[in-house]
């Protein structure tokens, strides 16, 4: 049996992070690390992957314009059959999650989504993942191979790039099974290009804000602090659309860990907490003294955010200057 | 249109406490409910049925008492329920296999709808895994669906992009919470649901090989320790105290 490790993401940065973990696992197994590029033949990218740890790069050349799970899983299945890879790491963006799951169904493999850690325990591949809205970590172990695991961005650090690395590039064309679905439109989501995941300080807005214009109070507070990033609860992005989805924090939004998180007019439901529980210091501003958010906060002010935010901005400005 | 909805019966994680001695989540005594996004799946199925007619079957792999929650789905508008009690050992793989086999047994279906993920484990693999097992096309993360006689068009939230995908039938769809607002059944509908059938299918009758591929070897609770200092005085004093505390904690620079 061959125990090779295969890595795939359609996102370059994420693929490079996976290569780092993949190469650690491959070393432990004493086996080869392979990665795949699907689409245009991009040798520059292939060489970059080699510099980041890949020993073999498959380029599945084809005319596919947009990602589609049916086609991508078909190609990866064929490569797995050719190469006997048994440990498959896939980038956990949305494309990757549906791809990994479909592939697991096709090749009859176990699959663990959104691993926060991966290692061998008793010679079996083992992964940790967050469950119950952040209340627990589940440690799961494969008792069969192949094993498919997905990992989000920023879980693993990339290896140092080494241009001297040597690797093999294999170019191939695969016949793709026709599927009965087609992509008819791709458009960019409305976004304000904020990156809450990297923010050091976040001021986050909830339903306690009465109008879209009032978000300015959060902005004014954020402006006095370094970091200047605005976040929000689900209803503000999903229902009211006062802010774009890149601000959305929580179980179905972004996971953040700033050193300071200020939640204004947010009730503190578990699905929101799931996205910010790893923050350094958490501050809650809520007019309801019984609000759940105070249980998840280091400091809280019971009061009307319309009064508290401007006063807090002024006080912080005086303190910092 | 024959529609199958896969709905999970989950513990309500918002009620969950961590046992401070064992550092394990306490699962006993927590109320259970149909996973939120699976209710969006049922709601979408009902809307499709209202427009095109047909039949909705809801399948749950669950515990014997999941029947109580399946009744809610019937009250909302599903026509029949299927309960597959968990076999002694199970994992994501067994659950998706059981669902796929149950779907094959039902045989007549155009659309299978799942929530994008269940609220307890939030893994989101069951839907696309079923599509892979049945080798049918998939439309994931749909926040809008347009169902026509011979094709379905879904607008999908793929993070950076919104992707519109079209497919013929049969198709597997996963929906997001944004797709609709699940209805609350009326008392009449709740009473009426008592007459709708809930079939119980045994795991053994659906699967020959019930070996799991993944074993959960431990679950560790994460308790969140916070200072929980709440300033309730007049706002000016509260603000001053807060700024002093933040400054002492060194998070302002
Ligand atoms: C499957 C699922 C996934 C979800 N994912 C997410 C997610 O990713 N992120 C997320 O945030 N939510 C998520 N939710 C929704 C979550 O359960 C809550 O509904 C949501 O977080 C509530 O948002 P909120 O706190 O802004 O609003 P509310 O719960 O309405 O709270 C508003 C708060 O503002 C306070 N308030 C009102 N006026 C003022 C004022 N003038 N000054 C000060 N305080 C005031 C109120 O006391 C109240 O506490 C999810 C839910 C489900 C079921």
C-alpha cells in the first residue's frame, strides 16, 4: 500500500498552507507530497508549489472556466486512482468543502471538514474540529483509508519558500464526465474589502442600531482606535444589508480573534459568540442588563449605545492622545 | 415535483453547559430541535410544492424520540416522514450512506434538499456527499431558487462570489438560512399532522456494511473564562472606568 499525501485548493494561498501540513505528514510517512492544478497549464504556479514543499505537481489541463464540484471531483478521483494517494487535504473554502464531501461520496471515503489540527495518533490520522457552536472540540480519528480532510485558511503557516527545491511536473488531460448542471453566472459579492479576520480591534454592530446611518457611531469609535475595523452580527449583514457580508461575524460568518472586541447592541446569542470567542478582551455595550452578551464579556456597560459610543470615543481620544 | 428533505434532530447548543469536573459538554437534559437550517430546507420544499404540486418526504437519521420533531416537519407541510434510528456506531459516512440508501428506496424524487450544515457539528458534508453517492448534480449554498418544470436555477453564496447554477433533475440542493423564513404551523396544522405517516426504517435493512470510517475519540469542552465586570453606574462614570481598565490591560495601543 502506498500512503502518499495529496493536497488541493483552488486558492493559491490556501494551497501553500496545506502544502506545509502535507509535507509534515508526508515526512512522517516517508512518502511523497503531491498537489494538483486544475485548469490552464500554469508552470509558474507549479514551480511555486514546488518551492513551497510539493514534490510532484499534477496539472490537469482543461478548458474549465469556473469551479464546479462535479468536474473537479471527477478529475481528482482519477488522479487518486492513478497515484494511490491515501491522505487527501483540501482547502476549506466553500468550493473546497462541497468538493471534499462529494469526493468522499464518490470514492467511499471518510471525510472531516474544517480541521483545526491534524496529526498521527497511534499511527492513525487524527483531526480536531470545533463543534456545538464553539462549546467543544471534537477529536476524530480515521479507522480507514483514504482519508479526506479539509482545512480553512490561516490554520497552518506556510513553509519558507525555497527556490532550490526540486519536483516533478506531470501534465495530463482528463476526460470529464458530463454533468447535468451548468454555471450560468458568476458575480462578485458586494464587499467593502474589509478583513475582519486580521483586525486587531473590532467594533461590532448589532440590531441595537436603529438605522443604517447610525453605524457612523461605531465608525467614529473605531477611528479613535488603531485597527479601525467594523464588524457586525448576522441580521445587520444578512437581513438588513446595512453592511456587506465581509463584516459578518459568527458561526456562519467570519471567525475573528482581535485583541479587543467591542460589541454594541448585540444580544450575545451563541451563534454570534462562536465567531468572536477567541478575542483577547471583549467589551459589551447593551441597554438590557440581562443581555446574554455580558456573560461572554470582560467588561460591560449597561446603557444606550447612542449615548455610550460617542462618550467612549471622546474618552478614548483623550486617553490615547 | 417529488421532494425529499433531509433534516437532523439536534441538541440546542445554546443550552449547553460544560461539566467542570470532566471538562465534557453535558448533553443530557438539553432540549432537542430540528436543526435551524433544515427548517429552511423544509420551507423551501413547501414553497416548491405550492407552485408545482407533488409530495414532500422528510428523512431523519436520529434517536427514537426524534419522531416528536418529525411531527413538526409534517405540521409545517411535509407529507410523510421517515425515521432511521441511529445504528449502534455511526459517523458522517454511515449517516450519509443511510440517507442515500433511503433516498434510493423512495426511488421517485426530483429534488433533494438539505440545510447547508447542521447547527450542532456544522460540518456541511452530508448534502454534497449524498450527491456524490447518488452521482447526481449538486447546487450548494443556495440563497435563492427558481424551480421550473424541467430545470432548477439556484443563486449560491460562495463567499467571494455569487454563483448562479442551473441543473436538470434529479438534483441535490443545499440551502442557507437566508433563503426564506420558515413558517410556524397553526394549531390546526399541528393536529392534522397526527394523521400523516412516519415510517421507521432500520439501518440494517438499508445497509449491509455498517462499519464506520471515523471514530470520535474524545470531546473536550471549551469553557470561556471572562472577567464579567459590568459597569451599571451613570454612563460617564462607566465610560471612565472602562477606558481605565482597557488602558491597564494594554489593548489600546
Ligand atoms: C444557523 C444559525 C446561524 C447563525 N449564524 C450567525 C452568525 O454567524 N452571526 C450572528 O451574529 N448571528 C448568527 N445567527 C443569529 C443569532 O442567533 C442571533 O439571532 C443574532 O446574532 C442576533 O443579532 P443581534 O444581537 O444583532 O440582534 P438582537 O438579538 O435583536 O439583539 C439586539 C440587542 O441590542 C440591544 N439594544 C437595543 N437597542 C439598544 C440601544 N439603543 N443601546 C444598546 N443596546 C441596545 C438589545 O438589548 C439586544 O440585546 C445564526 C442563527 C442561526 C440559527
